[in-house]
């Protein structure tokens, strides 16, 4: 049974900071690329940040230099440190785990989401 459980979402003022956590179970965590996605009402889900098994990171242009993704394989947890938050960062943030073992086989899992609201 695979579970990804996000936490840390909150109401925060513009310019503030927040750290999201995603705890995984039921997978060999170190084998998976981990990502954070977000979805605002009426909009498509979009990639925020990813971190590979080797620690390489990728960020959406809109969050580059403000957000940092990291992982702790011993704790089977991925984090998203969010600084200088803006109202347009408001969304439900989802954790994703992805593993491709061959051209034909992929494992892809999602958490339930955590709400981040940036407002004064």
C-alpha cells in the first residue's frame, strides 16, 4: 500500500515563508524521483519542482530562486521550502513519486494535497 502524505500547508501573508513536507510509505523511496505540483481553482495542475534520485533539481520559472526542494531518504520525506510567497502561489500543493523501470513500465503516485493560501 503506497501512501504519500503532505503536510505544512497554511494561510500565510505575502512575503512570508512556509515549508511543506511529504512523507512516503510503501515504496523504496530512494529509487523514486520526487516532485511537487500545484493546482489553483480553474487551472491545470503544474509542476513546481522535482528532485531526482541523484539530487538533481528542476523548478518552474515562476518559483526559481524562491523555492527549494530537498529530500531525506532516511526519513522517506521530500520537502518544499517556500520563501517570498506571493498571492499567485495560492494553490493546493501535491506530492508526486515517479519511477520508470523500463520503457514500458512506470510507477506514479500522488498525495492528497495540502492547501497553501497567500493573502493579507
